């Protein structure tokens, strides 16, 4: 692919959108404690759920997913007139994901990116997002560990893209690379969770914050 000014603008704008840490924004708007101050200290929906406010956790989940989906969707819908194709859409989605992990507006201290990555995958191909989300849900129902569910989804997402390629969606090398990078970063961001899972000390879904 060749970069042009619209491509760079789209990627930078996507990173800035991704840098909106909705766990912090929603919690502050509702007068709740900063999610970076309790539980896993991760500004994400799972940690907000530990506050006991399910509405705030759901809002965080949806908004974090939306900021991953919006850049990809808008480039798919309106990008052709600016020379923006599938490859730029994937890189914009990756940029939004990186914005969530390292948000410029919040001291580069962000979340783990699960919901945002899910939004990106739905934007790339709805069936890809559905298959990956179903994997997350199945593991969560059986094992009750959000981190384990996220690791399983991260592992299978590139495989699902390859399996569906040429059947449900056209294969694109840049898209595949973007998905692999997101998966590897998700696994890296869950390295402490992996240690806790191995030690048997990982918190299960629905457990509330400690005093």
C-alpha cells in the first residue's frame, strides 16, 4: 500500500478516538471512583464491573467497542473517494486499538483493548467479530475468567480470518497483519493475568473490588 495525506489523517484521527478512555470518562460522569484506583487498576469494562455498577460497565464496554468499530466502518463507507481501502481501514482500526492501550489524553496508561479489538474485528467483517466474540463468551461461561476468554479470542481471531478468507470476506495481507499485531498485544497486555491464572489467584467475572 502507499500512504497519502488522507491515509495519515485517518490513522492519526483513529488513534485519537481510541485514546478516549471511556472507563475513566463514564466513571467520572457517574461520580464513581476512578477504575485505575481499584481492582486490577485497568481502565476497562471488566474492572468497572468490579465496582458493582453493571450499567457503567456495559456503557464502558459498548463505547470502547464503538471507538474501534467507527474508524473502520467510516473508511469502508466513505474512504474510496479519498483513495482509502481495506488496508487503510485495518491500520486505522489498529491505531484506535493502540490509542486505547496507550492513550495520549490519559498519560499513555490505558486498558487491555479487548472491547476495542472486538469493535475493530466487527468493522473488518461482522462474521469475524461474531465468531471471535462467541469464542470469548463460550470460554467465559465455562471458566468465568475474563482474561482467559480474552486470550482464547486473541488466539483464534487470526485463524478465523484465514479460515473465512476467500469465502466470507476477501483476504488482505495488511488486514491479517493488523489482526495478528492486535492479538499479540492483547496477549502481552494480559501477561500478569497469565501469571495469576497459573497461580490460581486470578479474579473471576463479577467479583467486586477489594476494600
